[in-house]
C-alpha cells in the first residue's frame, strides 16, 4: 500500500517536475511589430499569445489591425500607417505580383524601394501611440520583442526603457538577421535563400557555390549600406537623448534571435550561436480549433477529399489577368474533389460551382489539419509551407514574389510537391499538376516522413518561446550567451590585422632572406675573385 501511495504521489507531482526552474511570473512584455504583412503578424502574435497563456501581461503594438481572440493578458495598440504608405505598399505588391522575377531580382527591387519601406517603419516609430510607450510609459516593461523588417533602429525603444530586447524573424536564415547575433554564414556550404540544395546532396557543387558566394558578397555590401541608413534613422529618432547609447551599442544589447525555422528537418545544418533560437512552425496549433459550421459541413461532405487554394494575405486575385483566374476556376470546377478557395472580393467571384467554397478569410492551419485535405495549392509563403509540412499535405506552389520562389524551389527539391508559373498558367498545366500530386503517393509519403522530423523536438516551438523569453528575464538579458563576434570591429572580426601581421612578417623575412642571399653572393664573388687572383700570381 505504501508503494502504491508513493506511485500515486509521483504521478501527481510529475507535471510540476517539467516546469522550467525559476519561472518569471507576470512579466510585462512589449511586442513591436511594424510589418505591413498580415502573414508575418500571424507568426508574431502566436509567440505573444504563448507568453500570454503562460500568465505574462503582453502589449502588442502593430501598424495593422489584428484579428485577435480576446485574451485577458493581451493589450493591443494600433499605430496605423498613413494612407500614402498604405497606397505605396499596395501598389508595390500589385506590381510585384504582375511581373515574373527570380528571387535575386525581387530582392534587388525591394532594395530599390527600401527608402519608402524604411520611411514607413520610421513613421510607425514616431506615431504618438508608440512614442507614449517610451516617453510617458504607464507600464514598467520587463522585455521587448521586435519583429524584424529592416527596422533595427527601433531597438532604441528598448534602450530608452532600459530593458532587454529579442528580435523575431519570420523567414528562413538570412544574412542581415544572422548578423544581429553573429551567426556564422559560410557561403562555401551554407546556401542562401536563393540557392536550394537538391535532394540527397550534402554539399554544393562549384556552380552553386559560385552563385552562393556572389549572392553573399552582394548581401554583405547591401548590409553595410543599410546599416549606415539605420544609424541615421536612429540619430534622427533618439539622438537628442544624451543618455542613450549609440546605434551600434544598442544592437549589441540584443538578447536573442527567434527564427521561424527548424534546421534539423528543413536544413541546412549550420553553425549557430546560443542566442539563435529556432521556433519554426510556432503559429501551428498542436490541436486544431473547430472549423466554422458552414466550412465544417462542406469539408465533412467532401468524401473524395479537399483541395485548399490560397495565395496568402498579401496577394489578391484581382492583381492577375482575368484569364488566369478563369483557367483556375475551370480546372477546379471539373474536379471530383471539393475546393476551398480564399478569395477577397466575394461580390465578384471567378465563377460559381457546387464543389467550390469561397471565403475572404479562412483558418488555414485548421483546414490543413483536417483529414480530408488532400492538396494545398499555395503561393509558397514560409508560413503556409511550414503548416503543410507539419500536417503532411502535398503542395502545388504558385510563387509570386519575395522569398516565395526560393521556398518553392526548396519544397520541390525535397519531393513535397510541384511548382508552376502563375503568370503563364494554363488549364492543361494546372490539371496535370493536380493529377500528378493526387495520384502519385510519393509526394504524400515524402512530406509525411518530413513531418515526423519536423515535430520531433525536445520542446515545441511555443514552449521554446516561453522558456527562452523567461530565461532572458531571469538572467537580466542573458548577455553571457553573446558571441564575442558582436563586440569586435570589422578589422578584428575578419582577422585583417592578423593577416596584415603575417604578411608583414613574411615580407620582412623575405627582405632579410634577400639581404642574406645578397651577402652570400657577394662573398662568393669575392672568394672567386681572390681565387682567380691567386691563380694569376
């Protein structure tokens, strides 16, 4: 009986044993997310909700309206962009969607439009609702989480509040973000987002390495130029406060980098510093929520299965020529499967068919988790691909711009699906792609095998957010995790002084050797002359 009682007691205490030691209770956490992409906000708010569920008081500041389920521990503050910037961003998105570019060209275009984009980030920073948080704070914050979108100078808010800062990045490993914490990015074996490693290859061949190295050089050069720009914005926003550290010193106060990425499954395996925490798939719920009644009935009646089609939150069907949407509709209408189509303008649908369900907002993660979902047709955004990978759903990618072509290339090389060009899409091409993915079991087998790797972690993504955020607060910024790289200047980081010293030593050695050789040759000539003189005498 005593043994039974002990076992019962152990079972009751077991849940307590897995709680992190020294939990930080009821901290006040500020999240600043000035992104203009709703899909980015989905990732950021998933992190903040995990912290709110833990019992922390979370304040979320955004430039976009949020569709948040009310939570007693979450306060939302809106600092909307001006109509001018909203119009610019919409025009930029539409023009990008209408032109076919490689990821490199898309990136260059984004850099060309950086001025407007960074200006919009500055406008967010000086909005009265944001300024009030650090100039007349009503809450004593303990930590700030900043959504990265070329806005490093906003770290000045954390400096003014005297609190640690964590950076959150929603994409794949990226040179600019790696530099925030000193991650090693060796272009000889770490591919950038524009270079997909082909399935089964552990190393890049010469051609890919050359392409990768040139891309790395380009990003490094752009990074230097952007850093100068960020410093100017920092001085403009915070330069009047003599108590604040410099822009470079503020960057060195970053405690962690949250990456929406999982290297063990997604690859590549690469060296990272302890400050770099992977939280890939943080927006994915471990248990899906119930679907809205009408949608739930539509999916339940789909005995042949469901195709889910969404181009994400930034791309609208109206951006494309009508014949493209018409071709997609005709193919969908012929399918024996039901189709769920995210469509923004419900007053002007591409067509009407009994097997097609339209809606301007859809619970993507919950739909992909449904057992009837057989195929996901996607623009290849990072979030959507992660959710499909997690739930083991094959994909047909129709990438538009940004990181989407690179994401699609990685997805195809992994054997999870196919990719087609949306701007030149035809009925036959789309129908053949759908047929191949539905009837060839290899794609589903590949993505389900990957799903097992993606899920197999010591902590879930949300648990990692909670643990490491509390770790930073428990250890007053956890600056002991920082790489020495962050505190070195350009010369020291790249060993230029060491190389110069070695070159100087080599030059001096060569000079001394030449002097010695010259001396030896002179002595030999002298001896030769003496011998010749002796012979003559």
